[in-house]
């Protein structure tokens, strides 16, 4: 393409509408984390994930531990061969 053709403006706009970004507060915790990722606030992201993942990890561990203790089966013994 010649350089003069590249500098020409389109006769009409590509879209017939404009988008306006509205600054609203995030509704959920997940949306808040995504907003922090977009804003590159990684300290806040890691803190949020830490506050979510650590308690949920402990909860899963204790629920599974309690379940396996109630079952009362023999423990699995692994042997290397």
C-alpha cells in the first residue's frame, strides 16, 4: 500500500457507538481480585488470595482428616520395590 493511502481517514467510523467505562465498586470478592490484577496491585492480590486459600486449605485438611478417622480403616502402607 502506498503511504498516502495509509494516511487517509475512513469516510465513516468503524462503530456507530462509543463505550463509556463506569467506575463502580466490585460486587464480589472475585471481581475485587480481578480489578486489583488489572490495576497491577499485586500486594493486594496476594493478600486476598492468602486470606481465602489458607483458611480453606485448613478446612479441607481437617474435614478430610475427620472423615478418614471416622472410617477407621487400616492405613495405607507403601513399600518401595
